[in-house]
C-alpha cells in the first residue's frame, strides 16, 4: 500500500510539474508597453501637442475675457490649439489646466464651430512667388 501511495504521489508531482511547464510556455503574455515618448505624444506621428499646449497658455487672457465679459471671440491660433489638444492629444487636458468640465466643453464647442466655419486658408505667399520662377526654368 505504501508503494502505491508513493507511486501515486510521484505521479501527481510529475503531472503538476508538466502542467506548470506547459502553462508557462503555452503563450507569452507580452503586451508591449507604450514608451514615454508615445504616451506624451512626442513621436513624429503625433500632432503638435506640446506647441498647442504652449499656445493655450499664451491665449489664457482671451479665454478669461471670453468667460468674464461674455466676449464671443477667440483668436484662430487659440481655437486651433484648443481643438488640437482636445481632439488629437489629451481629451481631459482642459480640466487639468484648471477649466471646469463645462468650460472645457464650451471652449471645445465654440472652437469646433469656428474651425468648421472658417474659409480655407489662401495659398502661401511663397507658392505665389515661386510660380513665375518655375515657369522660367522650363
């Protein structure tokens, strides 16, 4: 009886070791961690998040007047920065900058409408200047 018990114990331990070996080698659980560069949106594929954040800081006076005096105007640069930050970079950044959720929503809504209503930008001056020179080269 002792031999049967020892055999059963050895078999159970062997099965347990084999099961553990199989489970650890079944499939790797490697989930790539995004790098700090990717999380902060510093890579080349990201929009200009940090420049937009700097722009929002520089147009804070416009935003204060927008809410305090009821002025319904924010400059194009300010609206583009708000739009970029809220839609392409960090959606909750407006709250982090000290604006309430409602204020952030108002700014985003205003700027989204301004960007949608804005006419397409005219061709650059450099392109206009290059056209006659290009014609002379051919």
